[in-house]
C-alpha cells in the first residue's frame, strides 16, 4: 500500500538526516543503490509512475539528501 511505503520513506529520511555520518559506508552505499533501484523500477512503467507520483517524489528527495 502506498501509505505504508510513504511512511517507511519518512523513517528512512529521518535516519539519513540524523545518522548518515555514523552508518558504515557499505550500508550507506547499499541504501543509495536500493533507492536508485526503486526510482528506476517505479519510473520504468508509465502507469505505475502516474499512480505513484508522491512516492516517487519522496524517493527523489531522499536520494538528494
């Protein structure tokens, strides 16, 4: 469900804002790769992309941080 995914992204965003510098580098890289993969997967299908705009925008914002 989209609301659950969005809520999970809010938690991930807080972790990135507050603890990114203390996380092991390999874990940081894994998080980045996972987010990029989700963005690509969500963007690859026009219908999914249209239905998931808020989710996709949140993923993009997290990636930029």
